[in-house]
């Protein structure tokens, strides 16, 4: 069978391709090859800028032509590299041989020996891969996450003053505001995003075992450490790990994955809460023409967007956790187990993007069901017992907690009338009596924390 969205094994390239296609330029095989080509070319240009005497005759127009190789990189170019790989059985060496062909075409054949000069394949992989991830995060992932946070913030503002019964341990608890409960999530998300932005995206660049052995042997007078710092940190915009083996140790990358993990966990918490509020009838879902909730029950409008988000966030986190656990562990100076794992780097990003879009869709479909929220408050006047007993304690009234416990733990529903009768029987002054009577489930919502 030919590969199409109907025959793809992974749903991110099948059923959900329309939601994940923007990540393909970063995480696909084409994307990985393109970033390898970019690193190789920029490294060659950096050698020219060093300057190396052997490259002094290269002109600015040649540099522009070299950058054009990766800036205009096509699927046909990647396919040529894959054809070369069939002979080399080595993906990075295939990139080098492809660039040799391109140098021939540009009339730069006398400089071919400085392609991939003194490098090991991991100097390319451990810069190309984090560079692709960083750009995918900045260009695609982050804007969608920020848009989702803004959407939640807008709903929080819209419902800022909506009093709502809280539930702790699944039981009625002191009232809160719906807007504030949504702001719990945006506050958590922004804090984790702040921490995530502080984690440097790491890269390794230092030769076969990290010591610049070949570089130093060829040009002992060059400060290769300084060169590498400038190349990785400034030209590529990554953070070079100074002391490494043949590969990046991935510790900061693991921290980055755990940061994404925590953000996903917060969103999973949101998805479950929204699902629960819908089940409690606090929200109605806008009905879309032609949409079916159940194949047999015509009345159903299922909260499928929140369920879809929950499932995809779970898959993303399982993979992020494995990436963070696996990648920092490598036998001695190098084993190849990180290579196949890193090829799945885009998968948790894709499942995250699917979840973002599902949450966005679900949040755009909900409408406030004020009647159900008010009804829940009306049926739970007992929640103001906390307020009454606390105020009475402050006024020096003896054993108010016990009195309110006896009142509210009856098997019958407590009403406003029951509280008025209770207050009228208390031996307190009239001003305090009136103050207590003014407390309701709708106004006992605490401080405005915005």
C-alpha cells in the first residue's frame, strides 16, 4: 500500500495529519536531513571566517550560493541523499557526499576536503536535532500554546464574577468564582512556561570524543574551544555543552522535556475539569449541524474534544518521560541507542499540538449554563456554615463550629430559611445578626484575586 493519510500507521501522519503537518519541516526525515545540511554548510562558512588559509580565496558570492543549498532544500535533494545512503549505509556521511556533489556544481571542488572537516557525525546530529526542535518550539508549538492560554484567559475574564459552588473531595465546598478557577490554570501554565524558557537548548560540538583531537592535530594554533562556542552559541543559537563524550549528555534536553511534561499535565488537568463541569451541567456545548454524539443515542452531545485532548496529552507525556529518562544514559563514550529514540522527537510535539487544537475547539463550543450553577448554589446553603462559624468565633461566641455541625449534618437539605432561624436563635447583638443574614452562597466567594 502506498503511504497516505489512510494507510499511515501512526495517527499523527494519518487521521491527524491536517493538525500536525506544520511540524513536518522540523521533525520529518526531510527535516532532519535539511538541518544536517544547514549545520555542515554553516560550519564550513565558519571555517572560512576563522579564517583558514586554505579557504581564503572563497568569495562572498560563494558563501551566498552555499547558504542557498539549505535555504532552497527540496524533497528531491533529500531523496538524492537517501540514494547515496544506500551505498554508504551512513546517513551523515551521505550528507557529506551530497555536499561534495554540490561543491562540484558550484565550482568549489578544490575545497571539498573541508566539508565535515575533523567532525564526527554527532557534531552534526547533536546540533541539527536540537536546532530543529528549538525552531519547531518557537515557530509552531509556542504560538499555539500561547493562543490556548489566551483563550482560557479570555473565558476567565468573561466569567470573572460568576459565583460557583466549589467541590473538594467531590463534596460541596466554599463557593468560588468560575473565572478565578480558570485563572488557576493560566497562572500555572505561565509559570511553567517561564521556567521552560530558562532552560538552554543544548548541543555537542567537539570531535570524536569531545576533545577536538583531529582539529587540534590539524591546526594546533587555533582556539577550537572558542571557535565552537561562537559557532554553536551565536551562529546556531544553541548552548554548547563544554565537557562531553562523543555525544551530547542531554541533561538540559531532559529538563526541557520534563518542562513540556508539566505543561501537558496542567492541560490534562484542565481537560478533565472541563469534562466534569460539562457532566455537572455547568456548561452546555454548542451543537454543530450534522454532528453526532452517539451512534445509538440521538440526544447525546459528547465532550469529545476534551477527551481527545486528554488522550493525546497522555501519549505525549509517556514519550517525553521516556526521552528524558533514556537520552542522558549512554555506555562509555558512545552508543547508538539515542539515535533511534531521537527520531521520535517530533511525536510528543505532534500529540501536544493535537491536544492544543482539541482544547481550543472544545473551549470554543462551551456556553455557560447559569441556571445549573445557580441551582447548585441554592441546593447547598450549608456551605456558608464556614463563614458563620468563623465570624462567630471572631466575636467570641462559644462553640460555633459544633453548633453549625449539628445544624448542617442532618439528612435533610439545609435552606436559607434554616439559617435565618438558626441566626435568630443566637444570643448575639442585632448588628451581628443582620451581618450574618447577608451571607449567601453567591457572595461568600472570598477576595478578588485578579
